[in-house]
C-alpha cells in the first residue's frame, strides 16, 4: 500500500500506473540502501532502466533526484533510452560524474 499525499488515503500500489509504481519502488530501493548499512558506510545503487515506464517530465525528475542522491552515494544507472543519454550529456559534468557508453552508443 502507498499513502496518497493529497488525501492521506492508503491505496493498493497495484492500482497505480506502472510509471508511478516504478517510482515508488525506486524510492524504496533508495531507502533500503540507506537503512541496510552501518553509519560509517554507504551502499551504491545499481539501477537498470528505472525510467522505462516514465513520461518525459517524470523521467527528467527521477534522473534529477538520482543526481542529488549521487552526492552521498555512488549511483550506477544502466539504460538504452536516448532521452536518458541526452539528459546525462547535458546534466552530468565534473569529476564526480561519468557517462560510459557500452556497445552501439
């Protein structure tokens, strides 16, 4: 179940759109990565196609959140989505960011 922010009602997560469910599951993975380590360590996030079901606006928002999360922990994101690559090309820079193209990119 997930709690709707606007109404405070609990809803069955299976009734949410696939994109919204994927976003909730991503947030749960981030929370688990923070919760399952000792205070002196961080766990990297390894993510595969986390924006596959997202519309362009939500995709950009998710990627921006992951960028913010990467300030505290390593985030490795695998994607074959051209929009994700375009976001990475324009949003990532500096020594802490790296885009590695595998295969045909």
